[in-house]
C-alpha cells in the first residue's frame, strides 16, 4: 500500500521553519533555500509545496493567525462557556504580543509579512484583508459588550477597537527591552478597567 503523505503537515512544518528563520536570522535571510535548509528538506521538495516565496510566506502568515486563534480559544476555556468580554479582549491582546515563545514567533512572522506587503501588491491585499478581518472581530466584541451593558453608553465601538489594537504597538518596545512584558499587561489592564468601568457602574445602579 502506498505511503500516505500528510501534505498539510508538511506545509505546517515548512511554515514553522520559516518562523524560526525570521525569529533567529531576520527577514533579510528569508529565502526559499534557507527555509528548506531549516526544514531539513531540499529546495525542490519545498517548491513542490510552495511555488514562490510569496506563496510560502502567505501560508506561514495564515498558519500563524490560526495558531493565535487556537491559543485564544484554549485560554478562554478556563472562563467557562460564557467568558466576560473583558477577558476575551485581554487574552486576545495578550496573545498578539511577544509574551511567550509561540506568540513571539507569530508576532515576528507578522512583522515580516507587513514588510513584504509594502513591496508586493498581492501580499499587500492579503495582509490588508487579514487585518481588516481581525479588526472587525475586535470591533464586534466591543459593540456586543456595549449592547449587553458591559461597557457604558457613549463609547463608539469603531474608535474603541482602534484604541485596543493600538495597544499591540507595545510589541517593538518589548522586543527591544524598552519595557517589560508586565508593563504592557499592566497598561492593557488599566485601559480595559477604564473601558469597562462605566458598564459596571451602570449595572450596579
């Protein structure tokens, strides 16, 4: 019987090898040949799965997003079937920061992808659509929290989503040791406390 090849698994292994190249050597070293070496396969084998550097990068970015979503989903399990929207937003923001090895890898992958998008129209559109989708999810979380009374009235969901996502700008400060991870989390908690304060007061009345 012919041996079954796990093509999805091979692609994921290549994506993880790409993450390691970005994390350890930087974007400038991100070539198909270097990724193939890191993955322990030949360049020809890699090209069997990805016809171009852009295609490889796009898959690696999609896989990074999937892994981030999976970590968020797993983390929310400890809050039960109906986690408070504050916990959902905090965990989402925390997982977008380089606070542990997996998040650090996907965060650096995202940075490499943005740099690539600035000079490749196809990559630019895919990256833009991914960011639009992510931002839309955050805005919907805020909008639902306002509707449910967790966040007080008068908050514009679009603006609040922008402010929340701006907190992910702590990434370079953490990576370059300007601030400690605890400082970023403290700022996130303070912002969320202020955002949800009106909702708590409203429910208490």
